[in-house]
């Protein structure tokens, strides 16, 4: 039975991907931060999955728990690694603490590299194993920089770069590396941010951020169902697509126009105008 490793499977994209891949006959090795989440998942899927419990920023616990994965995959290697675990720390860059910014980078960038490197031998850098696949769950925020969401955007831009570097370095082993770049998806990552921007109300940015929760709610109405991402993952794993990037957006042409082709000053004016409306802007 092929093994697939997914970080962050307690909710959202990770959980749905795990469920979908188990239905397709794969054994999923998933990570969660809390034992209560691990117990719930084990109850639902039993022997069809292996759940490791650690915070991706906790290096020592990560190394300890990963030994369980190595035991499983040491014979036949790892089919696919899906780097999904991530957080969003919203707020003006000026107002975020060093600790908050560093946490954003640690979870979304440093931990991805750490876990990827631990698993690379089983993905094929050790030629005793067949070449595997690496899928990084990135974001449109890795392509377009949104104000008041700078730390997240910076982390996802770094992940986009990491994806390119790994893809080019690992091609000699036959390892495939690609990114999925979702826009608004119906997950908990942004709903968890509701109310968190209230702490900036007494700053120079307070007035613009006063309607942040309303903006998030408005954007969520048009968000894709999480199953869209799982379908792309299945297509990648089964070889139905060989694209290195998968942009998931309701208006992909318009988004690419804003991200790549329009002059910066024009985009700046459009963003400022949209934010001023206070009803349909979402920093993602």
C-alpha cells in the first residue's frame, strides 16, 4: 500500500485530502498538534492512517515522532509528501511583534524545509527508493502581496521560491515537485482570524481595519469548497496532470493580470480603492 505523508490533517485542506486519498487506497501518515485531534482521526479511519502528534515548530518532538513514519516507509519508500500545515498571522507589518513574524516564517517556511529534508531520502534521493512527489500547498498570496497580510504573503512567496528550487535540484532524481495556489477556500484558517485585527484599532491602521471581519465574511461566500484542492491532489498523484503550478481562483485571468502584467502603481490604486469600500476585500 503506497504511503502519503500530509502535514496538518486536523481540519481543512489536510483533513479532506487525507479522507480522499484513503478512499483511493493510500495509507496516509498525517500530523496534528493535539492528541484529541489524533484520537478523533484514528477513530474515523483506524488502520488506514497513521497519525503523528507534534507542532511543526517543535524540532525535538518532530524528530521523535518522525521515527514512526520512517519505520513504516523504510521498506518501500514514500509515494508523496504534501506540505499543507500553515498558519496566517494577519496585521500591518509595522505592528506585528518579532515573535509573531518569526512564528509565521517558522511554520510556513522553516518547518516545510525541515520536514521535506527528513523525508527526501524516502522520496528518492536515496536511489534505493522510487522517485516520489512533493506537493506544497501554497496560496495566491505567494503571487500577490496584500496589505495587512504581509507576514503570510512573505511566507508564501518564500514557499513558491522553495518549490522552484527543490523542483530544479531534485529533477536529477526524478522527483516531481509542484505547488497548489488556492484563493479563498472554505477552511478555518481565515475564520480563525476574525476579531484578531481588533487589537490594531488604536493604531494608524485602525479605521481601514475596522471592517476586517465583514470583509472576510463577504469573501467566504464565494470561496471554493475544499474538495476542489483534493481533486487536484488526486490528479497530480495519479499522473493526470504534470503542471508545476495549480492556481485555484474564480477569476484566474484577472488575478494573473493583477499579479504579473499591470504596472505596480495601477495595482496599488486598485487595491486602495477596493480596501476603501470596506466590504469586499480579503487579504489572501
